């Protein structure tokens, strides 16, 4: 299948200075993150593809889709190691803003996109390093856009924009442009100390002040999500001991528990 991506629609909505000004559209790649990590592209370049043969998810998982998704990655430089986690959160805010053109998306920490308690998008931030500092940062997202149904084994936890939008004329080009507009603006503000991710989190979180269950090292714990701190770590409160803990490991999975 060849990837129909309407570049003029995309550019009509793109309001950035640099993000996504260069866009490369592929029918098939191994992984859009891989292409940007392995080859040299200008700052802010974006790759989108119809399909990936080796799409990666977090924690070593695969990311598989059937051509119904918006798949893209962007390459950046100039973020210090301390900025990676905050940027990951900012990128999550931005993808939510893009999806919100059509449906009310929220976040599950650090940046799974959730609509009506089901996942509609996943994101993966990767970097190559020179010494201890990132030399290249690649952020990729896979968003379920047009899926009309999901396989039975995942239908209880996966959804798409199509399934949640009144407007069925959904344009992936507009979602991508809105995401990049928001990402560039928020990152600029963050760099100028004009954006506090910990304050904004409450607006985007699907689970703020709700009971969640967190899986840490094979153990399941009941917690209340209290928010995030300025570094992007999740703040949780143990339901039994009331102890507050900050969580920063990518290995933690947590699911909504009512
Ligand atoms: C997750 O939910 O575990 C993260 C999924 C990230 C998938 C996207 S699709 C575009 C980019 N390329 C990849 O190989 N992965 C990310």
C-alpha cells in the first residue's frame, strides 16, 4: 500500500519555525526512530511512514500497527540529559493537543495517550550520547487514528480516534501539524522558564487523584496518583501507608483500577 499523505494540507496547518519544516514520507521503514537515529537529518526533521517492519515500543516491546495509525518521529539536538524526561512529558502534552482536534485525549504517565480509559497512542524517546550528554534526541509516536476495531485480546485496552470522534473525517496531517505546533511552542517556553510541567500535568493526566495500581518488580501496589514533579517523575501516595514516593523508572507499568 502506498502512503497517501497530503503535504499541502499538512503545511497549511504547520505554524512552526523549525519543527516539521522538513518532512520525509515513506511507505515502509524498519522504525521511524531508527531512520532518524542512524542517518543525519536536519534539526526538527520529521519522518512519517505507512508501516514499520520493526516498530519499537517502550521497555523492549514491539509496536505493531495495521496501517491505520499515524506514525512519526522527530529529531532534535541541544537538550541536556536533565531535559529528557521533561521533554518526554512536553511531547506527551503536544500529542494530546494534536489528538484533541478530534477527541478528548489524556495522559497516562509518562506519556501514553488515553481516550476513555483505553490507549490510543504510545511514544518512545530515544537518544544517542556523547559522553554523558545526549548528542541526538529522537521522539517517536504511534497514534491509532482510523482503526474501526481491535483484535479481541487487546480490545479492552486499545482504542482509536475514529472510535471516539463525532467527526469521522479525520486528517492525520492536521493531527501531526497541531502536535508539532504545540511541541515547538511548549519546548521554547520550557527553555525560557515559562512552562511548568508539574502545574500543567493536572490538565492532561487521565488519573490525577485517582486510584491506580502500579507494578514494581513483579509486585502490584495500590496508589493514588498525586501528580508529577518538575523533573517529570510521577508522585504517588501509598493507599495503606500514605507514604509519598517519586517514580522515575521506565520499567513501571500501571493500570487504571477505578
Ligand atoms: C509504547 O507505547 O510502548 C511506545 C510506542 C512507540 C511507537 C512509535 S511508532 C513511531 C516510532 N517508531 C518506533 O519504532 N516506535 C515509535
